[in-house]
C-alpha cells in the first residue's frame, strides 16, 4: 500500500474529532443528560485543560482600531455581499 501524502491533514482531523467528543460530553453534562457520577470533578478539570489548549479563549480577544481611522462593523451577509437590503439613500 502506498504511503499517505497528507499526514498533517490526518492529524488535524483527528484532533478536531477529539475536541468535538470532549465538547459533546461537557454539553451533555451541562444539559443534565450525564450525572455527577458519570463525570468526576477531576475529569471535568482535565477536559477544561485540554479545551483551553485547543480552543481560543475569547476573554483575551481585543477589538480596536488605530486612532483616527474608521471602525466599521459589518454583518456576515454584508461582508460576503449577500445582503438583501438595499442602501440607495
């Protein structure tokens, strides 16, 4: 069998699946589908640690602009040109 050419892609997909599994478990716990016996406090701390290493911490994101320049906020529709509203003013 030939060697795989995209080993890095395979590692990225594996990591995304693992993060998804952790998030699903935490969501089930938060929604009451899993009890305290199903997830120990140590396991929750381990999941929190692993997620902090793989997902961005949004509390550390700053939004700003250079003084004197305009700061424009657009919706996704406006950004991608899918806006159904017209601005013929």
